[in-house]
């Protein structure tokens, strides 16, 4: 009987504590590799597949970040490679506030890897943008802004223990957006809600977003909305369960209206609330909520 390989990919912002988490994983029994070159990923697991009798290589932890541009560019294809080799993987994303990162780089007198000759803040902004799509599909997010090294190790170990107690989850990202500004390129499913009555044309609601209770109530109480959601939820639950059976670890759902401020936001929040009640792991992003279609 073949032993399933397990991999944890540790990624996130430079200075957020990836090495600390990797050390914690190593202490708990993972074979850990820091700053692993992304192009070598297929070769690594090809080699490990021949060593499955050894418990040393049964559980692997890899730290990878934005300094390895192939990691960013081909990340999803690397995940498909892991899946094709029967590897059960999890992604831990380390994040930290800009203020904390700037202080840490100042204290250690290190240069930011993405801004070696410039301001640390510029490197942080660039890295956040590069890692945005990876953060969105990560299974576990750890904010290390207000924790010390020992607390961070404890948080990492809690992630491992939680992983042991439950089956691998599917992480659902819901993105509200405005068609005026383009469809999210990473969406697996896209729903157009421009057919719903638009709060933009109601003076008392126009200046508020779909997160406002009055706007949300207006959108959700409409008959077309109720009919749409009654059909949508059974469909989504079916699709997501089939994704799980297929081995998909993440799914991105796009919900779009004209400007991405009212209808798509209210519907996204409703979908998120319902799926959470069904036991799914859900994250919501309102991409265009602060933009306007007015000229």
C-alpha cells in the first residue's frame, strides 16, 4: 500500500515569520526546506515518490516566496503537479501589517528583497500585489503582527493539529466586482446580477455600499433576488461538493454588477453567510466597492 505524501507550503510576506513557522513544522516531524526553488518542485516529488517507505520523507514543508518569480507566475500549475502526484497539500500564508514589517526591517537593518536599493515600504507594496492571488487561495492565514516567535510557533502547531482532526477543506473565495472594471481573471464561477433592481438610482441608497443594511435589505427583498438565490444555492452546494470529490482545494466565485458597489456586494455577503452556515470555509473580497461609475 502506497503512503500518501503530505506537503505544507509556507508562504507570505517577507519578514512575516516564514522561517519560524518552518522551524516549528520541522520540530513536529516535517522534512523542511527553506527558500525552495519552484522549478525543482516536480523533480522533488518524483524523487520522494520513490522513497515512500521512509517516514522521513512522508511529510514535507516548503518555504517559498515572492523572491522566486516562477513560484508566483506558475503557482497554480505547481499545485496541479502536486495533485497529479497524489500529494495532499496545505498552504499557510503569513501576513503582517505594513507598520510591523517596516519596524522589523529597520531593527534588523535588512533590505527588502523586492526593493534592495529603495524604500522598504515600496518593496512591501510590490510584494503584497504579487502575493494577492496566492493569499486568496491559501488554506490558513496567520497574522504575525502582534505575536512573538514563541506565540507564532504555537499558532503554526495549532494549524497542524486542526489539520489532523478534520478532512482537507475547500476554501471558497467570493469576489464582488463591477463589470465596468473587468471580470476577475481567477474566477472559477461568475454570476451576473445586473438584472436586479439597482440601488444606484435611489437617492437615499446611492451613496452607500451593499454592506449597508438598508442597501442590502433593498436588494435581498426584491422578488427577482429571492427567485435567483433559491435556484443559486442548491446549484452552488452541488458544484462545491463535486469540487471536493474531484480533489479541488479552492474555488473562486465572482459576483458582478455594473459598478461593483451595491448589488454584487449585497449578494456576495448573502452567499458567504449561507455557505458558512453549510460548513464551508469562506472569504469575501469586494474588489470595486470603493470605486465609482460616475464620471
